[in-house]
C-alpha cells in the first residue's frame, strides 16, 4: 500500500491536496466515460468510437492551448485533461475496431478507419490549439 506522509514527493502536494486531486480526476473520469457510453448508445458502431476520439482530440487541443492556462487549480485542470478527456476518448476501442476490420478481411474500411482516426485526430488536435485563443477570451477561471 502506498503511504504518503507530509508532502507527496513527486508533486509537492500535501496528503489532503493529493487526495482531492485524485478525487477530482476520478469524478471527471466517471463523467467522461459515462458520456462516451451514452454516445455509443445512439450512434452506430464503430462511428461512435471515431466521433468520440476525434472530438476528444479537438477538446484536448483546445484545452491544452487555452483553457488549461486559465484554470487556477491544478487539480481541476488534471481532472479535465486526464479524468474527463482521457476517459472520454478510447484508444483501446479504436484498436479493437481496427483489428475486427482487418480480421474480417475488410481492408479498405480498416485502412480508412485507421487513417481517418490518426490523421483526423492530429488535425483536430491542432485545430483545437489554433481555435483556443479566439474561443477562450477573458479572465482566468477561479479569479474572483
């Protein structure tokens, strides 16, 4: 069992602060995975995985390039990036879908799915980073 006394060595956070950070990340992860599940209930597979991963790439680009800099509490920023966006997107489902396409001999869908996912993901992440300064104007979040 991991035991922390005083400040956590890697982060410099107190035990309470580190515990709250983990709690924030866990709560955000529940929300992200729930949203991914719900989208999967309404969108035909594997398009749900594709939509989730591509929109997640855009969101993480937008977040890292803009919104993250405006959040004062590092625990909240970690919750959004690692918890929500990290659990919302799903590389394992993408990989399984690709293996199913290849295993069924569906090579054009396999290549198309992998190419759109990877290239589209990179382009949408870059787009999110470029759009961030225009979308996220104003005061930092948490400023009173």
